[in-house]
């Protein structure tokens, strides 16, 4: 038999001594600490350096009521900080506090500018509600906002009167009623909503419409039925052929199968038929 070749045992590498591992850990901690201090010093320098002071504000807006001079005079003094430290949310609130500004978007533009996009309120109606006596309007989104009524060029705005939290619903109802009443010679001048949910409309000729309670669709259906049958119902009480139709004074649409009609010079009740 051939003699066996001796096998050589390979020894495992020596473990790293404890003192070396401690030194490596301490060096890593020192490096990390130095890096954090450098970052802190950099941030501190950046927040104080005049290089990053906000030097320009670009306003992007199409304004009809508020002017750029008013926006700058009211909002810019309230801005604080440089490019890095300025609070964008607080800056947005500063611009939105300017009369007639509905929404503002503020963003940074490197290295020392701000870009501001403004959206202006578009008045849809005058507002009467709550206990506040300040001049307020409703915009096209149904939001109540304060403004100087002297800035409103449209003198024919209708008036909404009701709970503040129902302003959007009231504006939607006003639009529905305007469509339903389009065949009539009068338009809604004042629309009221009581705390119990009852609707009342005053037309620009002074006529009063009691619309009652119910869903928006139910109220609109009652108005459409009234408009559809009013000419026939009122025509029965004309003084003679060729005479001018009697003016509408009031109508109560709260009855389930008809409405009570009041005309100039005569008061009666009639049932609407389809």
C-alpha cells in the first residue's frame, strides 16, 4: 500500500483584538460626529447667509378686484426668513389674508426667490347670515368671504340669507331656481333659508314665493309646476280680453297638489293641474 500523504491543517485567522475593535468604533463615531457638526454648521450658515435672502417675489395672478400693490403692501411685510427658513404655510396665509384673494400657492425658486400664484374670489351673491354685520359675499364655489361691497361692479347680484354653513347649498339652489324661473319675467332677488330648512324666494318685482321644505329636487319640482301652470291659472282672473295680466303678488307652493296664488287686485286659491 502506498504511504498516506500527511495532511496540513490550516489554522483559522486570528480574531481582531478587542482594543483594535474599540479603536475602530471610536474612530467611526468621531467621523460621524464631525460629519454631523459639518452639516449643522452648513445649515446654520445657509440660514444666515445673505446669499439666500429672498430678493424677489414673482406674482402670477389675474386680478380684477385686488391690485398687486395692495397684495404686496399687505402680505410681503408678514414674510419672515430666507430661502431655507421661510415658512411656506405661513406665507400662504399671509397672501390669503388680503381682501379678494381666495387661494394662494407659494413655492421656492432657487436660490433666493418665491413664486406666488393667486386665485381671486368671483362674487356670485351677497350674503346675509349669522350675527356678523360685516359686509360679506358668496363666491362661485359657495364660500362666504368678507369684502368691500364698493369693489363689486355688478349691482344686480342676488342676496342669499341663511345659516353660514349652508351657503354652498343655497348657491346651488339659487342656480336651480334661476333655471326653473327663466320663463317668468321676474328673477330671484333674495333667497332665504330658515333654520328649519324652509325656503322662501323674493323676486325682483317684489313677489314672494313660499317654497317650503324638502329636498332640493322636490322644491325645484314645485317651482317648475308653478311656472308651467301660472299663465293659465292667472289668466282666469284677467279683467277682460286684451287687458294686461295681473301682477303676481305672492304664491304659496307648499301645498301637495297645488298652490295658493295671490294677484294684484284679487286673492284666490287655485289647484295646479298637469
